[in-house]
């Protein structure tokens, strides 16, 4: 058996060295940011304690259910800072200099770090499609059940609400607009009306319900009235529903697009497109999911050059500051391009793809000139 030459073992040793440093720094940063985020989330919920049966223990579990989604959201930022700190620590001890002197290129060293991030990114994509949305659904159902006795979220059957002897069920719902102009729209709505003895009087099935101007409007309504010995049916394109049901209460049961899985977003987009409804928020969330791993990997690769060159004499503080500034600039650019795509009706894929393409081009030019 021919023993491995030192030159053959060097890449494997360097991979383990870089992976250990980057992974340790990344997990430390990720855990710290997540802890602060959870504490901040709990502090925000303190003001809600006392509404109905919503107490401190319920608020704790409400935040706990959101841990997977919050970890998913914080991962790209944590990966960027973790790569910067991990590689910066190697530079501070001259280990990067030793690896460069041994013949490893900057690109080869950086790819070792990106491989660690890529593995964790894949894991977070799985989380974002499975336990992340599930945790948000559990969190939402817990909050709604605690804060209101007349509204409930029941898994696949959607939102249930009660007003007197009338029960409402909506398969899905969404918040439309921003601030004071925000309204609630419900899809696949059913209204069950009972009398004082619990006998079913009527069932109304509406394609959509919208709260606007202080009143509810039902669209494409099919209503059935149950008489003693017969059933009467009627169909109207639109009707006003005189109900005092508070849309703010119903909004507790409306799932935000960014909390849905890609499959659920795709289903919602198909429904909205079929009915000619606004798809903006859902389309934005849908494509941001697809570009999530691209943004995480490209951003990490882009900040790694800060660990090389003259920055070694500047200390970790300078490297961290410049890396964070670069990362903030990247996120601002991404937000700007996506918003411009929405305003000027460009393809959102272009708005999401432009920032990583520009940064990837800059990385290619950097590594091409500095072997």
C-alpha cells in the first residue's frame, strides 16, 4: 500500500480545519442571534398577556413553536457573520497564510467554508418546508384559541368563527393592503346559521368574503334554506353580509404568506390567478423561498475575501464591521430590486436573481485575479 503524500493529505486537512472553525463560529453566532430574537419576540408578547386566556405560559409556547421559522430566517445572516469570524480567526493565527503558502488558492479555501454553509443551508430548506410552517400553524392556533373564544384555527379545515347563532368557516384567508388600508379577504367561505334550538336554518357557500368600509361582502353566493319539508336554494353574484364580526379578530387566524411552505404558496398562487386576485405578497414569498439557498451561499462566498490580504493586520473588529456593512448593502439591494420589480411589473424572478448574479460576478472577478 502506497502511503498518501503530504500534498495529497493537505486539502483534506485544510477542509477539516476550515470546517471546524467556520461551523463553530456559525453556530455561536446563530445561537446568539436566535436567543436575542426569541427574547425580543417574548417581550413583544408581554403586551398581549391578559387578552382572553392569553397568559405568560401561553406566550412562552407561542414563541417556542416559532423557533424553527425564526432559525430559518436568521440563518443567512448568521452564516455570513460566522464565515467571517471563522476565517478571521484562522487569519489572526496566520493559518490562512500557511495554507496559501502550501499552495491552496483563495478560491479553494473559500469553497471549503462554503461547503459547510451549503450543508446547513440544505437542512434549513428542509426545515422551511416542514417543521417551520407546522410550528407557525401550531403557534397561530394557540394564540387564537387563547385570545378569542369565538375564533379557532383547525388545521386543514381553516378558520372557524362564531357570531351569535352563525358559524363561519373559511378555508384560507389573507390580509390585503398596508396599515389603515389593510383589509381581510377570506376564500371558500361557508356560513352555517342555526336557530335557538340548534336546528340548522341555512347554509351559504361563497367563493370569497371581503371586509371593506366597515361591512362584509360575499361574492358568488349559493345559499340553501332548510324548511320543514323542503330545501330552497338561491344564487347571487354578490351580497352584503350584515355582521359585526371583527376583522381584527379574524386576522389572528390568517396565515401570512412568508410563513407558508412552497407547496402551500404554489396552491394559493394558483387559486388567486384563477380568480383574478392580487398575487403580489404570495408571489414575492414564493420566489424568495426558491432564492433563499442562492442568497445564503453567494453572500457567504462574497464576504470571505475580507479574511485575506491586508485586513489581517486590521483585527477581527474591522473585518466584522466591513463584512456586516457589505451584508447590509446586499440585503438593501435585494429589497430594492424586488420592490422595483413589483412596482414596475417586472418578473419577480429577475428581481430576486439580479443581486446574487451581480455579487457572483464580483466574486468571479476577484478570484480570477487573485489565485
